[in-house]
C-alpha cells in the first residue's frame, strides 16, 4: 500500500514545498487568475512607463521603468503560457490551502490600520492593531495579549520616535506635549 501524504497535511509542519507552483504538473487554485492579473498589471506598468518619456533614448527618464516593466511582462507571459495547459488540482481549495480566512482577517486588519492611522494617530491605531492581531494569532488570554501588544508598542515607539526621531501621525494623542513634558522633567526644564 502506497503512503500518500495530502499536501494540506504536509504543509502543517511549517515547511514549504520547493516545486515552483507547488505541485509538479498541476495548477493550484487561483494560480491561473493570478497569472492573468500579473500579465495585465505588467502591461499597465509598461504603458505608464512609456508615458514618462516615450522610447526616445536609452538614457531617457522612462528607459529603466520601461525595461523593468517589459521584463515583468515577458516573464508573466512565459508563466501564463506554461500555466494554461496544466490541469487543475482537485485536492486543494482556495479557502483552505491558498487564502485561508485567517489571512483574510489579517489583511482586513492591515487595511483598517492604514485607514485609521491618520485620523487616530500612530499610538492608538498601532495599539488596536497589535491587540487584535496578537489575540487572533496567539489565541492566548487577554493579559498576555495586552502585555505583549503594549510592550511591543512601547519598544517600537522608543526606537523609532525617540532614538531615530521618525515622525509618526500624532492623531488624537497629544504626543508633542507629552514628549516636551518628559524632556522638561528629565532635563529640569525652565
């Protein structure tokens, strides 16, 4: 009797198959649609790159973007031609093996983070994102989730805002006033 390991089960160990496309001689769910998207996207990029300066000279401002987009388009077309004749695998589904609900939830959290960053600011938006993501991904209690989230946020804030002086959207938190009060307290301000 031949031992057959289902691809879904073998991926549970955290390893990845090294076969391009995942399965030799088969097309995974969504693979053809994604390849068509890459061809169209590369074509749009090439068209936009051509619009920069046309093809007037190799040293023109659009030359490098056009060359890059052309290589992308040719590569995507080669992948499409190789993908089209392959039979679709029947032992995988998009929702289980390619794009599980957990990945969709994290993508939605990232979109929400991007939308809320400017109006709420870095600190509250990052706190909400980290708490939600860590709670969902770790499946641990609220104490662990909040401690890890806020501890990470403090560390990130100290490194990027204080050490590297990266400006982050303040939003609803009066960050400038808090930093000045801290400087005044530590420096014996006037």
